C-alpha cells in the first residue's frame, strides 16, 4: 500500500516554517510496510486544499491530512475533504458537549466558532485528542476503484504524535497487509560522515537486501539499517548480521544500537555503575548540564553543576585557584582539570567534568583560536583531559564540545 | 504571481531527509512579491513525477523543479517535464563537450549515461552550474491559458542556491511585475496563541491588505506582518501603522519587533543598563544558562550560574539554608527566592534568578504536581517570585520555565 501526506497551513508556505510531522508519520508507515509516495504542502485556501485533497484521494491508498482542524475561519480541512469526497459534514453533539466542558474547566467562555471542531465527515470515526481541543477523524471508505483510508490529524506535533500512536496505529495495523520489518539504528560519536562511510561501505554494500542510510546530525553519525522478510524472526536475523559486522569494525565508537541518545546512554552507565556526576562548564554555558538533565530520572545520578563564565565564578563555585588561572589562562588544560576536580570535591560526586574553551565568534587569539576547547574528567584518582579544535560557528562548537564531554564520560564507564 | 516548488528524490520521502531548499526559494520569491501556493515532494518515478509536473504546470505561474538532473537512471526530471508539457528534449552538443572537458580535467573517463545531462527542453535556456556537472534549465513558455516560467534546478543546496541567485533571480526580476514588500516580525512571550489572537484579530482584520500570520513556537508567539505596495516607502508605512497598533494593544508583552530572540533582547537590556546576571536553576537543569549564553558576547553581562539538582548543591553552590528547604520543600516560593538571592550574593551579580520546579514525568504529588515551577528574581532590594503550572511533557515544561524566567528579567529591565 502507498500513502500521501498533506500538510496544511499557510505558515508552512513561508520561509519560517517547515512540516516535520511527515518524518514521524513516514517512519511509522514504513514500519508497517507502507511507502510514502507524495508529500504536499498547501495553504489555508478552500479551493487549493480541496484540489489537493481530490488529487490525493484519487491516487493514494492512504491519505493523511495534518492541520486545519482548529476553530478559526482558516481551519478548512474538514470542509475541503468533504467536498473532495462528495460527502457531508455532520455536527457531533458529543464533541460540542466535550468542548463546552473543556472551556468550563479552564473558566473560559466558549465562542461559537469552536463548534466547527465538532463537524465530522459522514461515516468517519472520531479520534480523541488528549492534548488539544480539535478531535481527529478516521474514515475508511470506497472511492472510485478502491478502498481508501483517510485521516484528519491536528497539526501541532505534540498533539499529532501521541494521537497517531494511540488511535491511528492500531487501526492501520488491522487494515494494512502484514509485512515484517526489522530495524537498527547505530549511532557513532566524534567521527566524520565521510570517514565513517569509507570504513563501513565495504561491509554494508555486501548486504544489498538491507537498506542502509547514513546521516550526520549534530556531532553524531547515525547508521540506519532496515530489512524486510516474511517473518519477524528472519527480518531481525538479517539486520543483526550486518549490525554486528558494523559494530565489530567500529568498536567503542558505536555508542547506541537502538537509537538511544548519547545522554541516555551516559545516564544508563552512570546509574548502572552507581556513579554520581557533577560538572563545571564555561564555554558550553549550561548546554552540557541541560543535555544530561533532559533525561527523565537524571536526578538519580546528576548532582548538578556550575556554569562558570567569569574567572571569579570558576574560583567561587568550582574552587579553581586564581593562581592556576593566572598562570595558564582560563582556557587551558590546567583549568579544565581544576574545574573537574573542584566541582567533584565541592559536590561529593564520584565523577567531575570540567569544560573550558572559546566558542566565539570573538575572544580568539592566534595561540588560542575560536574552537579551542579543553575537556577534563576525573574520579579523584585518574584525571584525563582532551584538547580539541572544533570547526564551525558558536552553536556548533558548543554542541561538539558537549558531545565530546558526554563521549568521554561514556568511554570511562564502558 | 504564484509559484509551486517541487522537490524530487526518493530519499526525501524517507523519515531521515527533508527538503530545505524550498525555504530558501520561498524567501527569494516572496521578496519579489511571488507567493508560494504549493510545495510537493515526489520520488524518482517517471509516472509520479510526470503527473506532479502536469498538475503544477496547469495551476501555477512559476514552477520550480529541484533535483533529478544527474546522470543516473533515477534522474528523470527532464523527461517528466518534457512529457508534461508535450515538448521534446534536444541533446545540446555544447553541454556534451563541456562534460567531456570536466571529466578529462579530473582524469576520469566519461560514461555514456552522463550525456543525459545535456538533454534540454525545446526552447529552454541552459543555466550554468558552477558547483556541479548537471546544468540547470529556464523555460518561459505558453501553456493553455497563460504564460509559465519553468525552472529545472539541481538538488544539492550548495549547487542550487548560488545558481538560483546568479541565474534565476535576474531573469525573474525581469519577468515578474515589480512589487515592493515590507515586513515586521513581532514576538510575544507567555501569552497563548488563541488568547493573543482574540486580542489582536479585531485590529489586524481591519487591515486586509496586510498579510498577518500568527505562529506559536516554543513558548513564544510570532506575528508576521507583510505588506505590498507600489513603492518601498508606502509598503513600510502601511506595515508600520499596523505594527504600532498591535504594539499599543499588547504593550510590554511584545518583546521584539525585528525578529530578535528573547535571550538576545534580555542580553541587550542587561548590557544597556549595566547589569550583571547570575542564576541558580534546578528543574531547567542548565537550559536557562544555555539559552542566555547562546548569545555571542553574553560573557559581558552573564557571570554564570549553578545547576542545583540535589538539595545539598542548593546549599553548597547557591547558599540556600537547609532549614528553608526543610520547612518549605525544595519546590517552593521560599527556595526559589533563596536561590535567586543566594547566587546573586555569592557571585556579586546585580541580578539573581532562581528556578525550582517539577519537570516530570515523575516526582509530582497532588499538592505539587508535575509542571509546578517557581521562578524568582531579585536585585537584593526588590525580590519577586512567580508560581506557574506549565502543561506538557518534561521538555515543554523546561522550555516554558526558561521562557518565563527570561521574560521576567526583561520586564524588570524595560
């Protein structure tokens, strides 16, 4: 079966906004063996939207509309799809009642335009939206030569994603002929995309039946593997053979094999080893702490940290002696090590990390250029420090530095 | 005039890849007064591609095809567009010669399939591609009811962008009736999209000639205004009138009128007022510091901060007395205030901020649910503290909390 995804909203036709929901939906659809054949973006015009709906319904088995389900005059998806299918909209009294209740709970008065959200395509099932007021709709119908599955989903990603997983996925699984797909997502830190490809291309090209995609993203490279077979067992077996060969080649550079983030992996090892972590960071300015604490439950192993931009704070919060800063400069191996050890001692953590560098765009010198970063890790007995020169702008340098620090913690723990 | 952008390539229909060229093209087209009405993504299938081309050419004045111009069997854009227009492809001997030359210069032998890159739509101009082997094409032609401008551009952004600017833009400027466009981008913090719209719709709907787009994004709402006129002066004047009326209505809620970020604005005010800032954050885990330090030059006003996940660190780094934590709990007004004042005193900053809350998903109680956040700000004389209950998941709660803290600093300084 094939699918078409339609993103609706004039803002998606500006230079500022881009549909990203379709990537999520494509992943879910591919897992069911459904291929996405077209993606379209159309604005909030009834004429344009109805035309796009008409074309999509005539050529694709599954058509997913995203957005345009809200209460305003610009929200025209219901009307356009009804027009394209030549069916009616019916106002659902249960939805109207639920809307009244939702507004009352927040002590708002509901204006009349909100009732438009209760208009349902004749024959469609209403799908509950836990994170927004506009319900979604699911319609299985005959159109010309065949069966069609049509979904009307809300546009905001935090509404669409949980709704799709809870309501659409089970229905799709029943409706779509079964195919078995197995996947792996290896992630590699601190190796460039082309250097990585040069090492692994001789391996994966020997497995043409496995779809291999290599993507560089924010300081890591992802290797996506996907295989299809007549049974889940066989699909898993095939993808495992290649994944193992790649892991053999790349050894400890592979930090995840199920798509986990580096901060999740670091958290996992810290918890497993019973270690606790504290950090003192300068040029990353809180980014490292933020990444570590983005993992739910990180309070079990992350004690906290200091963001020490000024020299005074390096001393005040992380106990770095002013003499060390004086002698070596704030951006130096010695200060990175002093930050790591200082924050470790101050917080009683088992591991301490220190980061200092020049993120730019200003502040570089010929000896200490923009991009120079020192990263130190210590457990009180065995301190280590790395010197790196990261390319790119402020944002990329900070990102690479945080990546390197996380990878350093990981390598200490594995 | 209106335009349609078509991105070609099966990789753009996977979960991993996304067309971004269209954002660049949209910006350029909008500046000429050309509106983008549709965007389509289609794979490397002659049938699908010809169908998409046919639809686009029948409904849009300007049709831009991106990708599918290479030498491989998958590169089918030339054939598909010729088929859709019902015209011929002619092999251009000059291009063939140039291809031979290019290969010879790199000491490669040219395989025959490369000659496909010399196939030109009858009547089209060939546009030189300085960064790749496939030349682009420009065709001005009559189709059914009107004139059409059709462009075939290479897919890789580093080929497409310079080529478009050098070759297509001058031709478009001659072909498109001259229009003058003025823009504003107001940004508003801590007001919901629908509440904002309810307040400003009565104003902007009185200016139908100005295109108003409202976008909610990561805790802020953006109001994009765009006006067109016969002179730049008139366009600017029109958009200014509406922008001023909106700013009057929204008063201090508007934090930027030229698209600046909240952290840039906060940095601007801190520097202008000669203030320095330090923060002690718990539930935001470094996110607030990271946002503040994402601005180049932030070291001039940001001294640093403490990420204090554990109670011990709240005391150790931010000087919060254990008795206050004992009495009120770590998530409380009193602790937020103590964090703000403690870090301010400890660092000698003129302003201190404290954030404590429950980002979830665990750790909530009936009295102190997930999403409860206290944010305090003090200059040593006038402390203030906000209690908020943010909706959503861990990531959103942290984002909203950081936004609220930034907005609180801004309001203190304006």
